[in-house]
């Protein structure tokens, strides 16, 4: 044991000289059998290593061995020679305190615990307590920030930690473009297997094996951007898609091309638009993959002429303010309902269809009265054809225009009375005129003179005549020869005339 202690003390003398610690080595005593076991300038005299100068002067104790005290750090003179602990030569090289301190030069000194002794721990990777304070390497606060291993590891917080070597410290290399050994394994960036496939430059290069290359060619940069729509810097020049001049004029999407550095919509034959606004040209104007009415941008916008508009992804007729119809049916509303550019009677679809109430129809592009089966009349005068000739919705006797008009070709006495067609020459309720009713029990007899035909009620007395005693008549009707007769127009109904033909024995009669 003394052998390595002596070596340690010899080394201590060298270290002490470097750090300015004064050691009085000539006061030390070490057992020996020969001078070869002593460190120069010591020689073996009397079983002890002593300075050569003392040996020459005879300054020894004659080789008498002293009893080694049992304790060299208890503060006691255990052998009663007046010397305490390390001051006693018996304690030389013996432990005098914890953590590896031994006696030397009359003092309790640190010999480095088998390594280089240090006043303050500075060697932080040798596994030894170099300054004998009980703390080894990074456990010793004196090692904070000092190297503790290879690859840039330093002491941090009592442990030996990777410093990142000027970059971000990482458990496995992830920062592959900073020229730093971030995980302190002695390899940096692409040289570290942890960087495989990771980006190693600002322009898209990646680590492949141990090289920083541009993908996908694994080492050879593609000349020019091969694709201009993938949002990738394919040639690793720092420019993506249209920003790369090699993409100028190239396709960068559906109907899109690189113009300058911008991917611009250039529809084939259409007008480029930010949002689809031209909705009837068959082109995808905003290059979103949907053309015209299929694009929601076109909802409600014109997709053709004459009122065609986009609705529910289809180009349909809006009705132009009226009802939308496949073929014009609403022919009097003033609208082009089927979006063919023709409204109402101007549209051939409306021919013979109602265009105005109650019965006007389209005829030759005009809304006119054109009754089917009869002649058109401004005022109904043909009252026996079953046709609404003046298109007021009423035909023949139902039209007030036909009142008292002949309603049958069979006889001039068949007239419209109210809404009914009656023969005034035989109708007891309308005898000789509309509304002239014969008295009960009396009949209506016909009378014809010069193609005029009418009727008269039979009578026995004047009171049997329907016009007798009627308010408003200036002369009462009289019964002559069994028939109600007239002498003047005043004895007839409204609108009638009294006729008495010369030479006839029949009394006068009322007619229209």
C-alpha cells in the first residue's frame, strides 16, 4: 500500500508546484528496504526514506522503528511523543480523514483517490474524487459546465448531459442541417443515422445514407421542376411550383397554368374568373372543376338568353316574372313563360288559347275575339248559333245583347226573352212580347201579317187583356172579336209597335 501512496505523494509534489501549494516533502518519512523504493532526492536510511542531505549529515534516528499510532485524525497524541496526527511521522501515508486524504509533509492531504489530485475537481470524467470532497465527477458542483465525456457531454445539474455542441441538445439527432452533433455521439447531421430521411437543408434536401441529397433522385438534383402542381420543391432550388421559372407556362392544375409566379386559371375558350359568373358558356371559368350551373357560384345567375337561369345545378326557365312553363300556356300575363323570347300571343304555342277574359283567344299573333264555329261580332247579334260571337263569355240568349233578337231561323216570332229563346206567337207567358202573359184560362194565338208573326191573348172582356189597366199605359188594351187588340203604340209593351192593316177585320196587334 505504501508503494502507491509514495507514488501518489510524489505526484502530489508535482501538482502542488502547478497550483501553488507548498509542500515540505523533506519532512515526510516512508518505510523502505532500499533507496530504489524512495523518490529522489530521497534515499533509504535505516529503513526510512529521508532527504539525501539529511542522510549525508547523519540526521537519522538510527533506524529505530517508532510505533505507528492507531489513529491519525483524532486530534490526540496517541503514542505520547508530543506529536499529534499527521505531525507525527508515524502517520505518514496513513489515512487522516475521509474521502481519500492521507498524511504527508505533516499535513492531511488529498492524493486524488488513485487519480490526479486536485484542489478543486476539474477532471470530471475519470470516475475519481480528485479533490477528496466525497463527490465524484459531475456530482461535484465544481464540475458544472465542464466536460465529462466524449462528443461534447458536460456536467449539468449533477449529471453528465449532452450539450448539443452549440445546437439544440437532442436524445437522437433530429436537427440535421445545423452542422452540430446534437446528441453527442460523435456524428453530426446526415452522418448520424438518426437523420435518415430527415430534411438537411432549407431547400428540401434530405439525408440519404450519409449524404444530404435532393429527393427523389437520391443524390442527383432534377434539372427544372418536373411537376408544377404538387406544392413540392422537386428540384430543391428553394422555389416551389409556379415560383420556379422552369414552370412558366406549364400546367399547374385543372385548366390552370403558371403565369409569372402565379397559378392562373385559363379555361379553354372561356373567360378566367375568380368566381364563376359566366354561366352559359360551357366552361369552368374559375377552374374549380365545375362548369356553369353545376358551380354553386352560378346559382340564380343567367345561363342563357330570354330568362334562362341556374337553379338547382340546372339551367332552367325562370318564367321572366310569370309562371315557368315548358311551353307557353299563360297567354295573357305579359311574360315569356317558356323563355323562348316570345310572350303571349306572339308565341305560336298560344294559338287559339285564351289570352284575355272572358273569351279572347290568340289568333295570328293577336289577342282577338275569334269564336270557333261562328262569326266574330263586336256586339252579339247572331243569337241562334250557339256561339259567343262577341267573346264576352255569353252565347245567344244568355248574352243581354240578344234580348228581343230572333233566336231561331224557323220563325221571326222566336225571340230571346231574358236568357230563354221563346216563340211569342204561342207562348202564354210571353204572348206577342217578352213578359206579356195571358190571363189564366186564356191562350196565345198567332197572327201573321206581311211576314211579321206575333201573338195575341184570347179574351172575352177588356179585363182579360194583359195590358188592360197596366200603369203607365195611356190607353187600356181592349178585347176586340175575342182577341186583345191595340189601337195605338201606347197599348203595347216596351219597344213594341201597334199595327192595324188596312182592309183587315182583325184588330190591331203589338209586335217588335
